[in-house]
DNA sequence: ACACTTAGTGTCAATTGAACACTTCAAAAC
DNA sequence: GTTTTGAAGTGTTCAATTGACACTAAGTGT
């Protein structure tokens, strides 16, 4: 019976709704100026120990509430930061190393912000793909500053967030080769060059223009609009849209990019 | 300051080493008699409420200790049950629905076995691929019976373990088409037919014998042995081995099976 | 010796992949 | 208003891979 008493004390005094042992973190990808970027936040320390907080970025994340599932928690974090919902958001890995919280800076921050700063926290990492033009950073409680940083220029992050970001990038590279999800990073209307540049950026290799166009069009995942660019100082490019409905209803082949050294098996 | 006191009471009385909020579950695949199977356990209820326990299977799993990471916890569960280590074991998804623990049977079991039976538990699910001949079920504390059940005959399981199993199966089908991991389900030496039957079972479709052999051999992932079958009442088949070293060192192309309706992009 | 069963083998047509260069269109520069 | 500039857009050819397809080989059992 003892554990019931302990349990109720625990629930009452630590927090009525936050589970102190599980968090979600969102690796939010955007694409602008021909660069793949992550949306990172500068941590807000309530009882400001300013020198520690100095230029210390982190992935947006939060503890999971007792009444929400993991997907909901991730969607909440995303919405609180960007104001957006209905975004591509996919769990990709849980991280639970007991040592992920041992950096001095992290411990200082946790002491200011968590009721149980020594607790082991495992985190479930999500990746989000966003058209970064749509993002309006919300004046939120949990970040005083948010920035889009090119993935090549990510500094040292809080906790194990560098590991998580790298994991997300690897997951993105793989997924993009199997499913047509890259479109989530572009605006509604985009040119074929936009799309190709995006793929080249993610995959870090050059693609043949003519082959790319042919395959993309044959795949049926995009539709040409009558509309073209205006006011560009060269031949205006046609706009395309992603056939989200077709793809989501499974009426369409995958966009399946070959991986380095791979080959296809079987009849 | 209050939370420190609570924290220490909590840690002392609930459990010194178990984190009550995160568990791991292992979906253990095996392949025998031309069937894909899962290794499931019958739950052991300490203060036996026998009628509730009746033929109620579950995935092997356990709470995660404070001093181990998630992979280690999963490996521990696997070893405690099968006696094996160094097995293919891969995290594939975290499950954290608040309602995953609401079945009456589950709650009864938790009350008998957990110090904090009402706690929200999220679980990190792993899939393991095993040569089922190697498994010697350990007379373990946490299961009084373990069985290999064909995936087509999985009954209702504890918690959300049916969801987890289905997720594992889907993950296996996808992974097997990208990486040469199916071999983990076979003995060291196997025939080409063994391998083909395995792929056909996992993918649930027939494959052309001649094309299969050609692709497998060209891929370089297997090597023919001089040895052949003995004592079979038909033409004896040649044995092959999986080139684990080559594959793990990345010196080899993937085994990449085409998916339904897919097509490959790019030069 | 014959029946039975599974192993093992090759070719051809169709598809897909990869490499490759010139013309078109608009604005800007002159 | 002619020319320059820069990105868009377009087909073909050859090589490699895929997929379909049917018979012979090598053992055991009768």
C-alpha cells in the first residue's frame, strides 16, 4: 500500500500534469536561400543566469503532458513556436542516454526551469518539414528568440541536440528517397528548378536536369500550372503544385531515389 | 526546495533503479517452418489472479533502469529471455498514448507487479531478428512461458502490443527492402531456397527463382560454400553464408527490393 | 529402372538509367 | 531597338537492369 501514498504525494507536489520523464523535441526543417535550415530557439532562463545562457541554442521541445500522446505533444510544441498546425511531423527516434543531461550549462538551465532537475529524461524526437515562409515566430513563453540556422552552421546545442539533429538529417535523407515529402518544404507553387535545388541540397549531390524533370513529371506527384513567373530577368519558369491528395490516398507510385551503390532486386 | 524532498522520497520508496515512466518492448522475429513468428511471453502475475492471466500474451519488455540507455535496456530484456546477446536489435518507434494501459486485464496485472500502477508509461519499441534455433528460453523471472507464434495467429495481446507488433512488421517489411537484414533470421548456413522463402514470407508475394538467385549473387551479400545438403531426397542444395563483414563495413551495395508501384529517380 | 521432388540454369524483349547540347524567353544593358 | 545575359526548357542514344519464361540435374524412395 505504501506506493499509493508515495504516488499521490509525488503527483501533487511535482506537477499535476507534466510527466517529468518524457519530453518531445522537434527538429524543424526549412528551406530558404538554397539552404536547408533548422529552426532553433535560444533558451529562456527564468531566474536569468545570463552568462550561461549566452548564445546557447536548443531544439524546441517540452515535457509531455499526462493527457496527450506523443504526436500531440510534438504538434503542440510546433504550434506554440510557429503558430502552425497541420504540418508534416513525424517521429523518428527516441533518445534516452542517461548522460544526455550532464553538461554544466544544461544542468544550470534545468535547475532554473524544472521542478525535478535531476530526473532522467528520455526524449522522443520528431522531424517537421515546413515552408519557412509560413512561419511567424510566436512571442512564446519558452523561447525568447528563434532563428533559422543553415544546417552547415549549427553550433553546439543543448543536451544531445546535436546528435538528434544529425539523426533527423539522416532520417530526412532516407525518407526523401522513398516518399514524396520534400514538397512540404516548398511553397504551394514552385518551379521545377526550386524542386531540383531542394533535392540536390538535401542529398548533397548534383542531379541531371532533364532526367529530373522527366522522372518527376512521369511520377505524377506534381501538376503543371498554366501560370509562369513574372518579372524575372530571364525565361520565366512554369509553376507546379504537389498533388497532395493523390499521394495521400495512395493512388500514386513512390518517388524512389536510388541510393549510392544500391541496386534493385526482384520481379 | 520542496521538489528535492519529494524527489528523494520518490526515489527511495518507489524503486532505487527503475524509472517508472519509460519501458522498452521487444518484438522478436523468428522464422521456422516457413513462417514468420513472434516470440511472446505469458505474463507472470506475482499475487496470482489466475483467471485474469489466462492465455494472455505480451511482448517481452521491462522498465528502463536509471543507469542504462534504451538500447541497453532492450538488449537486457532480450538476453534475459533468450540468453542471447549481439543480436540484431533496432529501435523503431516510441508509443505513448495515455490510453494504452486502460484495459481491465492490464490494470489488474500492473497492480500486482508495479509499485506505481497508475503511472503513465511510454514505451520504446525495438525489433529483434533472431535465428530461432539459437534461442534457449531462459527460466526467467518475468515470464513463466514463452512461445513462438506465427504472425498470422497472434491473439489479443496486453496493452497496445498488437499495435506495436503491427508497427514492427511494417517496419520489417520496409527495412528488408533497403538493407540486407533478413539474413539475421536464418542460420549461418542456408540454401538459396531458404532465403527466397524467407523473403517471400516477409513480403507476402512470390518471387521469380531465377531472377532472385541472379540478384542475390550479383549483390555480393552472400558467398557460396563448397558444401551441399546431405540426406535430402532430391537434388541437394548448395549452402551459402551472409557476408556480414562486407556489409557492415559499407563495402557493399544495398539489397534494395522494389516496392509496389515504385520507380526509381535520378542519375 | 522408374517415379518423385527440389535444385539449378540462360535468353530475350522491354524498361529504365545515364550521359549529353542547343534553343527559348524575358529583362537588362548598351 | 539591338544585343547581351541568364535561367528555362526540350530528345536521343546507348548501356544496364528488369521480368518473363521451361527445361535439365541430382539425389532418395519404391
